[in-house]
């Protein structure tokens, strides 16, 4: 089965999966003949082969597009993904077999490539891989936060001005309209801009309140990983301060009892000494 959300990913980045001098891809054309692309970037690591599902997507995209010219790219990919999910294992096997074969070849090429690397190059690749994984994790986190209803960031004064006047702006396309709006914004008087500045300040307050509520909810449901780093630091600082205050309170509560106990011990000691002196005097 195609992984969840993969149709969206493919639709947004389909241009990457084409023949180029930087990618090693073997895809089956609509008539069934394998079409081999160029290997990989000169001197760079070999590229992983496409899995069975991606091969099927690349084969069926032009076919489904011709059969359904009214569909958008996203809908075409969704249709292909549905076909793959409902396809029998026998029909999937040719695509998956090609992937398995190329995967073995990829392992051999990768082994030869790694054998010729210097320690410095290996370390550089390790750092680059870590950076790439961190970026991917940040993108996944941002996407998931938006899915969980994270509030929209506050708008700038210009954003508010642009949203109000975009439809009436001069220009036949978006870049032309943006250029016209930017010119109009720069030529506004200060008191005219102040209106949008105040709206932007109000939007900041809205964002702050909504974020506090949303982040509190994320903590309640155990998704602290989605809240902002500064919020986490703030919560830790407050927790540390509360623990410190609690410790002080306990120490203060124990102090009077300790003093009373000390006074009692002094009295008992004084009384014992007095009795001992009285005995000695009698003797």
C-alpha cells in the first residue's frame, strides 16, 4: 500500500522524479519498456532506486492525465494511489521486482563508492546527513502542528493592507498586483499606515492568546514535542521556581519546630544541671 500522505508529497514534488543528470532512476514507460535515466551527480553518492509504488506512479501519471484532462495533478496522484492500494499482489510484482533488482545493484555501487572516500569525506557526509534529517524532522513537525490546529502567525501591516486591496490592485497576474500594492503601500501617509499597524498589533495579541491556549492543550494531550522551544524553557523555569519556593516553604515550616525543640533541650539540660548541683550541695 502507498504510505499515508505520499500522494500529496508526490504531487508537490513530482518534478524531482524526472530524468536528469543528478538522479538515478529506472521507470517503466506506458508501453512497458524500461526507460533509464542518467546515473548520478559526478563524484556524488549513488541515488536510491524508486520503490514499486513510485514506479507505478511515474508510469500511470501521463496515462491518467490523458484520460482525465480535467483533473488537477493532486487528483491524478490520488487516483493512481487508490489504484495501487486496490491492485492485486500479482500486478504489483513487476514494479516491486524491478525495485528489488536495482536495490541490490545500488548496494554494490554504494559499497564501492564508500570504499574510495577519505575519513574527512565520510565525516562531511555524516554531518550533511544529520543536517538533512534535522530539516526533514522540522518540516514534519511543522506540518503536524498545522494539522493539530496550530494558530496562524500574526500578519504584518502590509499583509493586512494587501489582503484588503488585492482584488482591486492593478495588474493582470499576481506578481504585477504585488508590485502595484507595494508601490501603493510605500506612498501611503503615516496616519493611513497607522490603521494597519494597529490592526497588526491586535493580531499579535490574538496570536499570543491562541498560542497559549493551543500549547496548553498540546501539553494536556501529551504532545509537548509540538510546542515552541521558548515555551518549553519558560515552563521549565516556572517549574524550577515553584520547586524552589516549595523547598523554602518547607524549610521555613521546619524552622520554628527546630527552634522549639532546641529550647526544650536547653531547658532540660539546665534543669538537669540544677538538680546535679543541688545533690552536690547536699552531699
